[in-house]
C-alpha cells in the first residue's frame, strides 16, 4: 500500500509544471552538450551539434521512436514556458551579437565589405523571391500574402550567421588574418542590411494595413536614430565611472545594462517589430571600451549559450517535422532550396570578392564563410513560423537548409586550404599564373 501511494505521489509530482520544466532543462542541456562535443570531434562548430540536438528531441526522432514519451516530456501545455525562456535567451544572444559589431572596422574595410555583403544578399534574395512564386500556393503559411511570403523567403536565403562565422574563424586561427577580418566585416555589414529588411517584413506581416506598417517602420527608424545619436554618446556617463576609468563594472552597472537591454527589446516589440531587434540595437550602442564589452560578453554569452540557447534549439526542434517530407517532391524542393541558397550566397560573395581584387582561392573561402547560416537563420525562421508566414512543411525544409549550409563551411574551408597548399607547392596550372600576382587576404599580417 505504501509503495502504491509512493508511486501515486511520484506520478502526481511529474505533472507539476516546475518538475516537468526541470526534466526538460536537464535533458535539453545534456543532449545539447553531448551533441556539441560529438560534432566538435568532426571539426564542426558546437552550434551544429546543438541544432541537431533540438531536432533529435522533437517529433523527427524522439516522437518517431516513442511518441508517448515525447508527449510526456514535452506536452503542448508546457511549450509556452519553454518558448518564453528561449526568447529571453535569443534576446541576450542578439545583444552580444550587437556588441561584437565593430563599427570602426566596418568603416576601414567599407569598399570590399559593402560590395561583397550586399551582392551576397541581393543575389540569393532575388533567387529566393523567384522560387517563392512557385512555392506560395502549396507551402505558404495560413496568415500571409504572396508579397510577404516572397520577401520572407528571399531574406531567409540571404542571412549569414555572424556569430557562428566568428566562432569558425576563431577555432581555425583565422580571426586576426586579413581573410578573417574581411569575412567578419562582410558578415556584420550584411547582417545590418538583412535584419533591416527582416524588420520591414515583420512589420508588414504584423500590421493590418499598409498605414500601420508605415507607422511601425517610421517609429523604428526614429528609435534607431535616437539610440545611435542621442543615447549612445551618453551611455558611458550613465553607466558610471567604471565604464571609462578602466575599473571592473559592478553589480549596479550590470543591472543597468540588463534594464537597458530589456527596455530596448520592449520598445521595438511595442512598435510592432520583434523584441530581438531592440536587444540587438542595445548591443550596438554599448560603450566602445573593450574591457567593458568583454566583461558583459563573458557573463551574458556563457549563460545564454550554455543554458538558454539550447532551449531555443529544442523549441525549434519540436516544430521541425522531418516526417512531413514524406515524398520525393518534398525532398526535391528541400534540395532545391539548399542549392539556391548556396549558389546565391557562396557564388555571389566569391565573384564579387574576385572583382574587388581578391584571388580566386580566398574569394572561394570568403564565399564559404558567408554561406554560414546557423542560429541566426533559425531565429528568423521561427519569426516566420510565429507570424504564420511559413507552413510547418517549408519551415522544416528551411531548417534543414540552415543546417546543411552551416555544415558545408568547414569542409569548404578545408578544401580552400588544400588548393592554397597546392599553389604554394607550385602545382597550379600555368593558365592561372596571373592570379598569383593578386594579393592574398589569407596570409597572417606581419607582427
């Protein structure tokens, strides 16, 4: 009798929302870390493993193997809490991304960065818009129009995952090379354009009329100007003496930054644009002192990347249903999207870089880096899903596209290293002799 009552109490405790949340957190973080370490052994960034972990915990694997277990661990009633926690993680992550955006570096390499980044946005964007005209009738979400769907598919093809790209460069020791700095500037410049267009699309999707969309966009433009030209110059003073005397920021400064980030996120959310745009902008206007930014980055990035972002990957994985691609036509469309995204992004960046004076091998490497999508793409896709722009079927296809293009980056960079080694050994064809006179952007700068 005692054992029966103990079992009944245990079963009742499992139904408690807090108990279930703890189970979810333990499982998600554990699987994410295991998958991250596994892919690291394959010389892939850990974020790929975390993306895969989310898919494994969703209906694509866990639900396929044991649907009752999936429903027990992740019942629909618990997804609201998981979503809110993941959104907080995304906002903190975008704040860190904004802090890593070096405006001074953008100005120094403006010519190459602007040309490469914008062409690598425009080309895949146009290809995505063209493909959306064919896909709209069968794959669009329930609450969208052809215009909004076309614009969103275009931008989903154009995004570069600036943070993932930066981690790949760091792991390969390329951060301080000309190739690395050029890639970072190109990705950062492209991200500004891509997120600006995405903000426009979100405003159009959420607004009930063009007048509301115009009002929303106008409000955001004014808010951006206010942040850049009025708040940014005053932030060092507001953050206290520690921000400009070299001291370690105290708890008061950390609390002030947290309030500022969430207030900025709230402002853009109330304007009809997603909260993540406000948190990104808050990062951009942070005081430029390296010690201050590094202090914040270490504290926020570790917490968000280890704990909160895996929740976002899991939430995305619960929406990803590979079983929906249950026919040849579905997989052909998925492969077509991967092809369009890769040709548009890699090809556009590579050709443009070559035209600006970069040699073919480094142009190829730069194109491969710009083709990285990863987490930032998933953030955009979840926006499209929440707004009813994407159906579950095309959402799954685009998640696979994001994973595939991110996985390509490492092998493509290895291939470019192989080509470079062959050239150094003097084994290149004579017809390419002229390329040898082009300054490489891969070599490390002289100390």
